C-alpha cells in the first residue's frame, strides 16, 4: 500500500491544477458523506476545518486549486501515515507487518520523484524493473506487467481516466455503490 508514493495513485494528469474541494469530495470523503451527516452546513464546517489543518501541516496557505505535487504530499505526509497506518496495525494483529515506505527519508524520495511520475505506473514499473526484472514481468493489478510493455487499450483507458472531470468520477463511484447496495438489499 505504501508504494503508492512512487506512482500516480489518484490517476491525475500531472500538469494540471486541481480544484481542491472537488478532489476531496471524490478522494478524501466517503461518497455519501454529506448524506450521512445530513447537515450541509455542518459538513462545510468540517471541510473548512480539515482544509485548514491540512494547510497548516503542509505549509500551504491557499484554497481552491492545488497541483500534482500538493496531492502527492497530502498522500505521503498525511493520508499514508494516518490512514494506512491503521491498516498496518490491523495486519500486525495477524502477523508482523513492516511499513518500510513510511520512513520520512523514503517519503521525501517519493515526493522528490514527482516530476518523473506520470500515469499508469510507469515510474513504479521502472523502479521494479531495475531492482527485479522478473517481478516486473508479472501481470500487475493495472492489468499489464510493469516492465514497460503497456498495451494501447490500457494507455487509452489511462488517458481517459486522467482527463475525466473529478465530478464525473465521483458520480460513477456513487452510482456503483447505489447499484451494489440495491443488489444486497434485494438478496436479503
């Protein structure tokens, strides 16, 4: 999970500015968070409080649009240590689980790699190819091996995802969740 610092985890186009609110609605908050809280004003207050805490921790004094580096810093410095650490704690209840990528020096190496990270795991794949070529030849969760041989259909899909509006991606997730919950209700 922590190896996400060496890839474009959110599949964003690295060269564009991103509306922070839309990005947080689609990637930080649960898809039905506003509905679950039930009070739009309370949700907005929570959002503003969260943005101010994040801004303070990252040394960022803006609101509105952020860049790819900001998103990577948020993931590496806030989300991974606080969110994924809970996951690691759960793993450690079963067996020893070491989060080697959470060390500050490694996090900063990942953040410093930002100019080289595009879409589709190419940088991550290049690292794996360099360290262990046989491993890079295996099929990854992307649907292709990470040894540099990406099929055209995968390249086109990655480009499409990177260029779709954030609000459209959020609505897709909400639609899938509604459909699946209806299926579960229907079965019971």
